[in-house]
């Protein structure tokens, strides 16, 4: 998810993940036509090469279709295949809408909210967070008032959907392309059945050039010990990064439970501020989520640089979807891709790569 002052968390009820031994080919794009799918409450449909974008108005549909098309190209580049047939629903995703889409062969579905709804939700979330910080600083009504006034002005930061939309689509594309029919995994993962690092990296790889550059710059600060604020800290040792739960797993499970309790099974989109990304309260590391994203971007660059293969993630996802662990994939194929044959060897290559690219690590890193 997007590393800015906000995050969009998608929660949906879904069937438990099933073990996959074979990965079927994507459905033909010829079946994806707006004429074949009618959604009365979302009158505008724009087709992309691999998906359908539904929205209440033409402006929303066309803008998001452009973001989705760019994401499709990135998915093909990094995963070696077309995205599965998908739909982006800008508006309410009801059970009837999902049924209609499934009847048309579209299982990868991302619900979204309009730009106006995003701005309003973001401004409200930032306002609440600002007031909470001001209140914690002491009984200074002037500080509280100033925080409340400044918060809505930050809503302009949300106009980053060129990265956010393909990022979120990347989650559902990965699941349906390599673990078809699984949906969000109730077995304990943050997203789908993939290891959490791969699930999030797939989404990060879909981001635009601006978002990618920002993540790289912020990781440089993190690695060299110059990061401040929420991302201050250190990258995880590689074995920990590759095995840890996504730092936002608890929020994901909370939203899944809420969706299930509603009885509708409809996904929910919730706007959250940076301060609650990884939880709140004493002793909670609120920078764990942001650092996880930054390290995901850096590790993706490492894999591409060492292998010389932009689509190295296709090899990894295929192996994991067939039941192998990342360590088993390294043992079988790591050396052929310029990586180690074990996590220990790969960790050593990773540290050498980091120093060559970013310079000396911060003391104690």
C-alpha cells in the first residue's frame, strides 16, 4: 500500500486458499467488453486491454483506466504474463455486482471510492489524528485549532492515484494470476496466499515512476540512518523480512471480520492515517509498516539487478504457488539467477549490493 500519510486498506471475505499445482492460463481478453457487462448503478464503463473500469461518470472512469493500463504493462514486465481479467469498481461493490462480474468470468475485482470520497475521508482521518496529537501535547486549544485547520489542506496529498490504483490492483492480480480462486487468505496472511513480502512487493512493483523514486529515496535514508519520523529505524535482516507477517496484518484481519459480520461479504475500504497503520498504543512501532514497504522496493531492485531479469518475480511466484518455499526456490534456482543457493548466501549478496548502491550502512545496522 501507498507510503504517504495515508493508506487504503482493502478487506473482503473470501474462500480459504487452496493448494495449487498448476496455474491456468489467463482468460482471453476478447471476452472483456463493456457491452457484455451491465451494471445499472455504474453507468460508465471503460475497457482496458485486460479489464473493465466502472464508475458513476466518464471523468472518473477514464482517469482510473489510464492508471490501470499503466499497471497492466508493469505486471506483464515483472510477472511475465498478462493480468487476469479484472474489474475496477469505482463506487459500491454489492453482492449483485460481484455476481454479475463472476458470471462474465471476472474474478479479480477491486472496489474503489471516488476522488471526492477519498479526499473527504482523508481529510477527516488527518483531522482526527492532528487533534489527537495536539491533545496529547497538552491543554493548548490554540494548537488543537491549528491542527484542525491544517488537516483538510493535506487532502491534496491524496491525488497520487497514479501509484495507488495500480498498487492495489497488483494485490488482486497476483492472487488471481498465480493462486486463482483463492482471494484474501484466512489462513493468516495479510493479503493472498503468497508470502507477505511477495504480496506487498507485487503491489509496489505496479507503482508509477514518482512513487518508485520516492520509495528509493526514503530507503536510502533508512539504510544510512538519516530517516526521521515514522520511518526512522533499520531495515530488517533479510531472513526476518522474508518470513515476517505484514505489519498491518492486524488491521486487515479486523476489517475481514467486520465484512464477514455484516453478512453481505462486501469489501470495505477504510482510510487510515500513518499513526494507526501498525497499531496504536505504548510500545507499538508505527514505522514498521512504512519500513516494510521501503524494504520491499529495495529488495525488488536487488532481485532485478542480480538476476538481470525484470520478470524474476514470475519464477518466484510460480514456485511458491506450487508449494515451494523461497528457500527451496533459492536452492534449486538461486545460483542460476545470480543469487545465493541459501538465505545465508543471499543475505551476504544483499548486504554487498546495499553498500554498493547506497554507501555505508548506519552504525549498528
